[in-house]
C-alpha cells in the first residue's frame, strides 16, 4: 500500500503542511528539531491510533492551539481510504475513515499498515520484556483484528483482577470473583499465546534471512517464544491450571504473576542469549532484521506491503547495512528521515525546516 498524501493542521510544530508522497523511497531531511519525527508520528497515529513515543496525546496539539488534525490518503490494491484524525487540547482523539466516524481503535487497525523503526527500537533486544511484547502485540494486532480484541479483553480482565488482588487480597470471599476472571484470562490468554508462538515461528525464518544478509552470515539468529505454558496442546486448560496454582502466591504478591503478560521473546545468536550479551552493533542488526521480518510477514499474510517508517536510522548503521536497507526500500513505500541527504539511491526528497515541508 502507499500513502498518497498527508495534511497536518496544528499538529506538534506544524501549523499547516501538506505533502504528496512518491512510490518507493521518500526522504525527509532537515536539521535537528525541525519536525521530521513529528511527521512520522502523525502517520503512525493514523495506523495504530497511538503515538510511538508519548501517551500524553494532548502534547500532539500545537502549543497554544485547541485541536490538531491529520488527514491521510492511503491507496491499496483495490481501493483508496481517507483517514481523518482529530485530537483536542485535552488529548481526546477522534477518527473517521472515508467520512465515517470510528469509535474503536480496533476498527482503524488494518486500514493503514506501518512498520516503524527508530534508534529507540534497539531497546527491543536488551531492555525489558515489555518492549518485546509490545513488538508482538503491535505486529499481530495490525494483521489480525481478532488478536487485538483478545488482547484488549485480556488486559481489561487482568487489570480488574490485579485491582482486586491489591485491594482485597486479605478478604476471604474473593475466590468466586477470581474464578470468573481466571476463566476469562485463560480463554483469551491462550489465544494470545498461540498466535504469538505462530508469529515468532514465522518471524524466526523471515528475520533469520535478513540477519544473514545484513551480518554476512556470521552468526545464526534464533527467535523463540518464551512462556511458562509448555507444549502446543490444551494451552487454555494448562494456563488455567497455572493461574490457579499461583493464586495463593499472587494474593501475597498483590498481582497476577502468570500468563502471557509475563512472556517474552527469546533472542539468541549462536546459542547465546542476546538479551544479555549482544553488543551495540549486534543489537542494531537484530532489531533491524526483526523489523524487516515484520514487513515481510505482513506482506505475505495480508497481500499488501505495509509502509516502512524509518526514523533516523542511517546514522546508526554502517555503510553496508545502509545499502542493504535502502535496496529493500525499492520494494515498499518508505518514509525515511535523516539530517543530511547524501544517499546514493533515487528518492522523492522533502526538505523540512521548522514545521514547513518543501519538495527538494
Ligand atoms: N505540541 C507542540 N507544539 C509545538 N511544538 C512542538 C510540539 N511538540 C513538539 N514540538 C516541537 O517539535 C520539535 C521536535 O520535532 P521532531 O522531534 O520531529 O524533530 P526532528 O526533526 O525529528 O529532530 P531530530 O533530528 O533531532 O530527531 C521541537 O522543536 C519541539 O519543541
Ligand atoms: Mg527526530
């Protein structure tokens, strides 16, 4: 799929901007602090309905203004969609697709597919499992609405259960309530575990290939899903048993300590745990391979390529890796930001200066 155009009004540091993107590689260049990442953020919002970098949506509105709008036109194989996003100064977001208001984020998912890569994504390898679960949840939710629905139900139930465990853990009569919630957690949690396992198995192949290309086949990357629930059958039943078995402990802890909200992606290079041992360069290569793998899985499953958003990643990569990455961008529409434009490949170029976008 391709983003044809993007219009911003009072979004971050943009008063009013309008961009018509080209196919393939689009380079957004300009000095630090001019609004390059802000522009990618606006695109990401039209896909995921959440910012990749803030949870304070009111910060998305230009200081001193009352509301921001982002209007994006995406062209897919068989049709075009116009996404109109509005954010008010309290941070409340509203979205309409082709003029029809949408109440739930789940309905926006799947309209515009994106894969976002920034230097922050290095966190994927070494930081806490939260980042790796987010990677899975965002990737899967974009491809499978049913995954997103299960995820929402699971998280809601988990929150209620944790509140109860925190507030009333010493009361004797919470077990009936816990039984109800545990059944819900086991049902939805099993869906999350099954889908994540499948996704990681596919990603292991796709990311492994990219990793070989980028690293020159020096080391073998292996990705696997790490969960306390073993085996491939009866996951729901096993999860329920595990949750029940830890009830006493969880009452003492004051939170639910078993389930997919505690799972992780195991990342290994030649059998060594990269989460502990990967060097900076290895982390970069792994994160990039995982992101490119995400693009390919999306394309193979959905039959459309997602738009690749590359924020400031070139300076982080050596020349060879830059070349490999840029070669790939021929195949998809890519929006790439950088401070200096000196790429040896053809691209549509945009110069950004203080919230103004110009071709060239
Ligand atoms: N709500 C807002 N209202 C006005 N300006 C804002 C708002 N939010 C962010 N900005 C401004 O946007 C600018 C940062 O934009 P952005 O992060 O997109 O820069 P960048 O071009 O990606 O820079 P770098 O090359 O350093 O990554 C800052 O000057 C910041 O003050
Ligand atoms: Mg930036």
